[in-house]
């Protein structure tokens, strides 16, 4: 995968985590607000990190929990597009639409990796 596309994916990961954190921040009050926002973002980030396809050339190759390629692909799409949806639901539709558009662009530029994932 091209380094620029890897950088885009990293930015999308961060945007997804920020989106879910921001959505939860707005949905909670008091002392629970920061705790819930951080825990939600950390949980999503943990899912992204732990479930992996061994030998994925776009990642470290390490796989704490190995999953089939289709599972990883669905997980990635759920997190990245879920982050876009979270921005929209939090009242930031322009950010959500931008993130969703960039997710589509990222995967359009990642057809080789998608084929690799589906073969695993």
C-alpha cells in the first residue's frame, strides 16, 4: 500500500476515534462525560488493534487475535464509517460526510489489499 494511502488510513482511524468520543461526550453529562468518551474511543481503538490478519502487509503483521480477512475488512469498514456516522449524529454533518468520502477514496485506492484480505 502506498505510504500516502497508509497516512490517509491513519488519519481516518483518528477521525473515527474522535467522532465516537465526541458523540459520547455530547450524550453524557457530569463526571461520566470524560470517562465515557475516553473509554468508548479506547474500546474502538482496541478493536482496531487486536483483531488482525496474520501477515497483513499494511500492518505490522503481528496478530494478537487472528481473524479471517473478511472479518477484518468488515471491522475496518464498521469503525471508519461508524466514525463518520458518529460525527454526523453529533451534529457535525460536514465532518461526517468528509470522513465518509475519504473512507470511500481510501478503499478505492486499496483494491489490491481488499483482494488480499478476501483471499485470506
